[in-house]
C-alpha cells in the first residue's frame, strides 16, 4: 500500500497511497475498508474463567506432592490429617487465584485508553463518529483536549503540541508539524508529523489522515507484544519445582527400599511393610512447605506495602531479592516528571535558580509569567509543562504570581510556531503602559535583538555579548537543559498590522532560563546502595541521548571513566544483530531513544547473560518489557493502567529508592524461606533416618499418626515463625545470589544433611538408651516407653533446632536468641501440643503413647540442648574456615 514511511510522504502521495481525498471517504468505501481492516480497536484476548485459573493452581509439582501426601494419610486411616493437608492445598490455590486475577488487565486497560469518539470528514462534511468506526484513509480533525483515535499523519498542524510520554517516554509535550521528514529510520519520538493512538493533544489543532487502525497501530503492536511475551518463571518457582521433583524421587526410592528390605527379612507381613513404607513417605514429605512459602511471601507483601511497594504476584517478593539488574525508565521514575527552572543567565552572570534573589517587578520575572498560557485551577497550574515551570518557580518561593499576572492584562499576542520558534504577548499594566514580551529559541531570538539589559540599564548589544550568550546556551544544552531566551520592548500601542515582522524587532535581551525534568533527590543515594548490594542500575528511556546521559551522570548510573558504562540509542541498536548485542550488552548503562521492542530486547539480552532483571516503567511503551522482565515494576501515581497491569509490583510513591527497599525485603524473604526449608528438611531427614534404621534393626517404629502430628505441630508453627526473622545486618552488602542459585546454596544443602542425620542419630540414641535401661520390667511397656521417648525426643529436638535455624551461619547468640517473639510463642505452643499427646489421659491413648517420668523428660530435654550445642559448634568451625 505504501513504498516509504508515512512521515516521508508528501500530501499528494498520502492521498494517492491511501486512496482518499480532502472531502473524506464515502460511506461505501468506509464499509469496504472496515470489512478489510476490521474495527479500530484492540483485539480482546480470550479470558480464562475463575474455574480455569483455580484448576491451573494444581499443576504445580509441589502441590501434586501434597495431594499424594494427603492420599497416603487417608490410606493409613488418618482422615483428619488428610483433610488438613487438602485444606492447605485448597487455600493455597484460592490465594493464587486471588493474586493473579488481574494478570489480564494490561490489554483491557489499553482498550480503555482509546478515544471514544472522533471528528471525521465524510462527504465533505465533518461528523462525529465512534473511534472504532475509523478506517485507513479517513480525514480526522484534532484539537486541544482530544485523545488521538488512531495513528495519523498530519497534513495541517496549527501550534499543535502532543503529550505522548506514555508511548515514547518524551518528558514534555512535543511540537508537531505537517512538513515532510526526509530522514530514514526515525525513532517514534522524532516523527514530528505523526500522532499516535492514545496520545493527548495539549494545545493547538490540526487535521490528518488515518494511516493505521486497531492492531496495526503502534499501540496495537504493543498490545500484540504483551500477548506474545512469555512470562518468565521466577527463581522461586524454578527452585520449588526442582525441589519438589527431587524430593518425590528420593521419597519413592527410600519407601521402596524399606519395603523391599522388610520383605526380604521376612519378619513382617505384606500389609505391615506397606504401612511402614507409607509411614516413611509421610515422614519424608514436607507437607507444610508450600503453605510456609506462601505465608512467608504474604507476610513479605504486607511489610513491603507499608514501605510503598505493592506486590501483585506473590513470587515477585522473593524475585526482588535475587535481582542483578534494575532497568529503569527515566521520566517519572528517576526524575520528577515536572520541568523545573534550574539556572538563569542575566546581567552577564549564570546563577543557580535557588540562590537567586526574586523580584517580581524585574523584566525577566514579568516575561516569564506574562508570556505564558498557563492557567490557575483548583488542582494547581494547568498548561504546557515548560510554561507551568516558569510560574511555578515563583510560586515555590511564595511570590504572588497570580496577582502579578492579573494586574498585567494581555491585550494581544503572536502565537508560537515551529518555523520562527518564538512567542510574543502584549501586556498592559494598571497605568496603561504596554510592553511586548518575547520568548523562544536563543539563536532565533538573538536575530531580533539590538539591545541588552544589564544591571537595570539598557545598552546596545555587541557581537561579544551575543557570542557569550550563545556560549552559555551551548554550555547549558550540553547538560541536557532546555533553554529559553527572553526579551522585551516598551511600545506605545499594539501594531494594527500585527505580525512577527512588525512587532518582533529591535528587542531588548533580558536573559536565559534553563530547565530540566530533575532527578528525584533520593534516587542518587538509592543508586549508591544498589551498587553496594552488587546490583547494576541501567536507564532505558525514549528520551533524547543527551538528556538521558545528563540525568544518568547526575545519578551515578553513567560513569565516563568506566569502559563498561556507555550510551547507545535505539537506532544504533537496530544495526546490531542479536548475537552482537548479547555479547556486548554489559557495556551499556544508558539506552536512549528506544522503542518498545528495544526494551524487550534489552531485557532478554540481560536474561541470556544469566541475570535476574527488574524493569521499571510507567508508560504504554513499557508494558511488553515489564511483562518480559523477571519482575516488572509499575508506577502507582503516574503509571498508566496498562503498565500497572503488566507489572508484578507497583510503587505506590513512584520512587526508585522504594525498589532498593523492596530488594532488601526480597532478600530477607529468601533468607527466611531458606531458614524455614533448612529447618523443615533437616527435620524430615531426621524422621526418615529414624524410621529407616528402626526398620533395619527390627525395632517398633513410629506410627503414621505420630509422624503426621510431629510434622503438623513441631514443623509448621516454628517454620512459619522463621519467616518473621528480622533481616541480618549485612544483607544489603552481599552480592546478588543470581539465577543459578537455589535454596540449597550457601552451605544449606550440607547443613540439611548433617543436621538431619544428627536429629535421627540423637533420637535413635535415646530410643536405644531407653531399651538398654528400661524403667519397666515388662518388655512390652519398655518398648512403649522407648517409642514414646523417641517420639518426644524427635519433636523436642526439632523445637530446639528452630533456634539454630534463626541464622544459616551466624551464632544464635549474635542474632538474638529470643529476639523473634513470634518464634518464641510458636515453639512454646508446639511444645504444649506435643506434651498434651503424652501427659493428658485419653490423648496418649489415641497417639499410642505412655506417660514419662521426670528422668525421662530430663533425657528428652538434654537431647534438645545437645542438638543446639553441636550445631553451634559446627557453625563456629564453618565461620573460622570461611565456609
């Protein structure tokens, strides 16, 4: 249909290629094109039902393991335990559905952003139609306040400015033109004669030809990218799946081995050995693990919410802790998303705006406030961000700007246009004196100036003056500051023939104003903290190269002295193959003027390097990358609903430093899950070893109900409480653990093995001691006592071991033995529930246990203390040898 980009085509070429005319399309042509191109709306993704979401929760491997555990418990006649396990599974699934119910919001939000109506030329008449009725070739009229209904090539543009930050990342509204653009491969934000679906017209008016509708628009292509982008599994999900598979294979192997050994020995019946194998399987399965992980993550979300980080998907909590790269959008995330006056050049001096003494009667102040279209509203200043910044500068210093503006009535104006790059207003004060104020591009304004104001006096301007002004302008521009020049002229009256040629001449130069969308004050420190934590912040923005580089330097993201801190643009990225880019991605800290597909490519390249990537963004153009990242971080205040819907976490305060806070919480969550799993799995190994050796030696073994009670009481409560352990002091000084690490990293695997073996050996030792030195003469009572002591010892050791698990390597006396009150109460509660089964008549009958005397309880408590002592000694050796 077209042989070159729309922005390069002349009006005649546009009309020819789109087969349209100035009078618009006929109804017959519109109908044909709607059948060909479809409606002008985004395709709706097929929604999954709540039931489908609920069923999907049971596809997780550990959930399947839990269901098997429940079936085994039911097979042994322990229906109560089976019901408890099933309840845990169902609650876990319900929670998962609740967390993921909004996962499909991104596309819906995009659809809601589309304009409801459009003013279109049909049969030579302007009519209003629903925006979804537009077709390629339609002539559309646009004016301030309109939402752009489709992708449109402008054919007229009168002082038109368009706010398209959500799509391009441009921090201020962009001046639009109808001129042909000759450059090749222009970035989206540089196509000044194009406007795109969902953008907002802030000032001016114009007409254009629809060149793309529906899914063919730029926003439509983003919607397609969101649908096609696969969500990556978080490190937590990968770890749990691997752990679940490993445990299942091991459990089945041990159960089969015990069954075979028992049958070979021939001392037990088939039924008894089957029950023994089932008991062992029940002992090995950490049925509380998914619940504990879920609860620990949920508690983490609550803590993060108090610190302004809102988690949409539970696994994102832990993913934050493993983050290697924080890829951040610039506008609104690293910066304040509001233009601010930073420096002024007047009286031949460049001064800091905050240090300058303000006087509302001086010509520069008057020019800034009066040559300005901003409006005062109940919600604050409204208008172009550049102009509102000029007035806000005085409001921030408690100056009565509104009174000054109202006492200097505007009587005439020459609007800004993109060719002369100037704007002028005539203002009459209360004495009837009329003054012309002009602002615009320094190089253009200096062409109209013949005098200069210095220290309250006007003199002729010299070439040296102009050279100095342009040198200052260049100096400010290299810092990515937006520079405006101001001039004035006292006139007797407004010219009757009001044109630029008659009015904007013989002006008096006042000064320059330099503005920027400044960095957030807290971000620089957050960047330092990220570096200390081994995390690399990078900037990905649709803004210009110089602007992005300047902000990155000020924040410490970009360092010219470092060869691996370079800047690259989207156009340069397009010239690189995927292989080339994947090999060099670590050389770039700033990515400027990028398109949505570039952002996804950058995220994917880092992920291929084995890095865990957190991506922040607030615009529509960020949504695909937010979904592709390991954790997408949306902005709660300035963010579009599209970006929030594609995110795993939303920053309620739009503050980059909150991400670093969330990383700390994520690291704490992982550390606490690791502690809980070390505690759980070592306990399960202790149980398996106890049952395995008892079977080999032909001893009476613990019954399934006893094992399940230990698992339910002494395992679960302390493990959950370990999830509330405070962060260890040096947690943000460690390097990210990386994608390849897992729950067994950092010495945890070795700890689980030796601590599990220790628990089993101590339990077996107490059992053997009780058999060797029985309290009762009756062999039957002696074995019953021995079994009860083994039961009590196994439970008690696990409770004492919970204190050991407060830190993987540090001494419990350093981290605080009783600092975690939740753990203290959990251990006390678990002890009472354990003791009830032994000392309360009736309960001990149900659990096949006997009462113990003081000496026997002393042995049990001594075994628990021995567990603490041995583990603390091992930790000390590990620290001494750096293990």
